[in-house]
C-alpha cells in the first residue's frame, strides 16, 4: 500500500541516489547527468533531492518495503526557500562547467518544457520530480506501481500529471505504462529532455495536450488583427474597473436565468468572459470569435463541460437556420464593420421564439471616462463603426428586425446598456 515518507535513514537516502545514478544510458546518450562531473555527483544531487522531498512532504513509496520512490508536487504548492537552498548547496563542485556552458547556449533554442507551457497557460498540474526503483526491485513492475500513486492523485484532482525524463529508454517505458511524450528539448548532442504527461479521463477537454500545444502555437504567432493583440489583456480591459466589474456580475446573474436549459450561441466571445460564467446553466453553449488568439485565451482556466469554443465570423455563420434558442453578442456590434449583416445572421440562426441578448457599451459625451475609453481604443487601432447613445442603440436593433423587450442601463465606469430582444415578426 502506498505510503508518504516522513523520514528515512541516511543509508536509505543514499540508496535512492545510487539507484538513480546507476542507470545505463544508450551509447549516444548522456542525459542530464551531462552536467555532473561523475556518477557520484548525480547520486549526491538525487540524495539531496530526496531529503528536500521528505522535508516538503512530497516523497512517497510503494510500501513499507520501499521498493520504489516517487516525489511529486501538487498544483499551486511552492517549494520553501529553505529546501531550495539546501538543494542548491549540492551543486558547487559537482557540476562540469564546460558542459554547463555548452548547454546554456542552447537553452533559448530548446523550447519550453511541457510543465512550463501549462504554467504559462495557467493550467494546474501535478509535477513529478523524481522516480526511482531500487536496484533489487527493478524489472518487477514497480515503476508502474510507484507512478500509479501520482496518477491516482491526478484522477482525484482531475489534473494532468507531468514529468521530464532524460533518456529514450525511460521515455519508452513511460509510454508503455500510459504516458505520452509531448515535448522534446534538445540541449546538446546526446542531451534531450522529454516532456511526458498522463492525462486522466476526467480532465477538461481544453487541458488535453493536443489543444494545449495548439493554443500555445497560436499565442506565439504574429498578430493578424487588433483583437489578437488585445487577447491577453481583454478581460482586464473590460472588467478591470470596479464599476464595470459590478455591471458584468449583474449581467451574469440575469443571463444565467435567461439561458437555463437553452441551446446558446455567443458571438464575439473574446476570451470567454461571459460564456464561462453562464454556460453551465444552459443545455449547450457554443462561443465563437474570429480571433484565434482570443479563443486560445478563452480555453484557459476552468471551462464548463457543455461549453465549446469555435472559430467563426459573426457576419457569415456556418450554422443551420433556427439552430439556437438564444444568441449572445456583448460589446461588439459598435466595432463590427457590418453590424446589420450580423443581426441578419442572428435572425437566421435563432429559432422563432428565440432570444437575443445584446448588452453594449454606449457613447456618452457627458461622461469624461467614456471619451477617454473611446480615445484609448482608437489609439490602439480599434475603429468605432457606431457611437450609439441609449436611444440610438435601441433604434438600430429595431430597424434591423428585433423588438427590444428589456433594456436597462447598468451602473458602470463606461456606460453599458443590457438589452434583450425577440425577432419582430
């Protein structure tokens, strides 16, 4: 039965270090041991890592017989400065400076580890820092048994389990027991680091490695439009002031009640500010945007299981007629070049008794903050196709085939009118 290790004798700790250091690499491989002066240096470092893991309560064993050990860190847990300092003390005198210099030259080209990618995208994960099977138990299935301790924790928390390994043979073994290699970092000839991940069935679909790596690729691409540039900061831009935050929270409450058990389409979702707050009340929600980077940002964090993000042009939707019970478009019609075409498409995909939810920022010359906001967006490259006041916005909706059944100007830093409409027969 797996146990958490609270203490070990020094000879047992040394046994862990020696078992790790005695791994036989392929003829053309050096592994991360390339950094150490010799095997003893590697053993010293791993022994120090085991001591740190005990101190941080992160070391586990397969049973009281200590056939194998695993050290892993849960999401959000940080190593104490004291433990880090103790680990660093093992480095001086044990590192091959020449090899360190060669590796450092390639660090910028090696790319990010998978753990670093998940951290960048704010996806929680369990990180396995050490896996060791004692020599007399090797080849008897204990690698799977010890990894299963972390895998079970991953299933319990519904998060990926990540580790890095430095040998092709180790990579093959990890793949054989259910992990997959998703990144390869090349530091020097014979020195690769393979990013392995175990993905429990219950993790959100947006946290699957295929989507994560694709989103990372999209986020690194050159911006194609102004909204790509805004993607990383858009949420803070529209909800970052106390007034706007209160207004959005009021909208969330209202929209949640209006989309209950409905099939919902959101247009111009941006980073999914509204969709992620209301989708769990709906039967199903499809949130769309024409900026891939906005969608890559939207898929981060917690996403309800009934919410899908899709690339779409609001003025040329590919959905069938009368496909949705409700359509949401928030703070977008005034910056879209052809808002009339968008409303026409919304009418087409809405069912006859469907609901349009269309909150929108208003242009108010009497409010200084409104002018500052408009100028800031214009300076950033956002063109305002319309500058509606409350009356002008409602008139625009009604002139394009909708009947406004509810409108309320919310108290916010930037004037914002919450609006609900039905198709005007």
